[in-house]
C-alpha cells in the first residue's frame, strides 16, 4: 500500500485503502483533505493538518503556499478519473528545451532504468534543441548479460560504452520510453558513460540516489557534444 505526505502535512495526506486502491498510485485524499494540480502539474494539498507556515520565515512560507492556502509540494503528478494521484517527478527537475517544451525526465528515466544492464539513466536537455540521456551501466548485470550474449564478460565499462550490441540493447528501452511521449519529448541521442556514479565525486547520495546537478556538472562536455 502506497501513500503520500510530507513533514509540513504532519501525516499522510493521500492513502491507498485496503478496499479502494490502485497499484502505482499514492492513493486518494484522507477525510477533510484535498489534492489538486497547480502550475506545471505540481501537486498541491490542503487540509486541517497542513502547517500554518515556517517559524519566523514569512518569505519561505509565502513561497511554499498558494494565495488560497494550499501547500505546494514540489512534486509533479497526475490525477486519474477515479481520483487516484500518481507522482511523475520533481518540479525542480523539469527540463525546458530550447523550443520551450517543459519535460519531466522521471517517467522516461523510470522506463530506461528497467533495462537490466542500466544502473541509472539521466535525461537531459535543458536549453538544448532536443532531449538526450546519460546512461550509467551496472557492472555486475553487464557481466552476466555479456556472458549470455556470447561476448567478453570481462569487457570494461569503457569498452562496453562503445559496443554495438550493448548500445542496441539500451536503445530498445529508450525506444520504449519514447513510445510514451511526443517527438519533442523523446530521447534523440544517448551516451553510455565509461564510469559509475559514486559518492566520492558527488553524483550519488549515501542512499544511492542520483544527484542530478552534480551529474550535469561532471558530464557537461558529453552533454554539449
């Protein structure tokens, strides 16, 4: 059972109930609570448990709240006809292409990440004419996959990044991600990295989550190619 809430709401706001749930969603609002989508499909919440503001920080409070008192969560989402809410990304991660198209990278990254040999996919394209993706390979899964394909299982990440079979396999999952979006949102080009993300150079958090700004900074040259 999935639910959704934040510190500023004191408790879960959205819940999948035992007799009323939808797999993949974070549920529906609890009694007396409400959910809606604001600008850029940002999830906004209201209810008696929503905080009144940050202590002695009126400017921060004003940024967090709408004019009519709903809290802006910073998460993007969609609300289905039956009232179930789905999280689709973070507002701060929105990519705005050179053509002015607003794109949430998370849905595409989630599909590409299902590729067995991909550890993380990072979709990029802010200010660019088209969307691209940086691909980090999973060394252990890559080893097994290469062996199963009759290829050298000890191939280095640098060698694998340019291997035609590896690229073709990753391309299959990029095609799947592209099938769910418009051409303007689709990944036109991708680069397989020759190293892993890690905490040492700041591209991963201690909980193994990708630090997008650090990734963009470290691989600027590749993104600009």
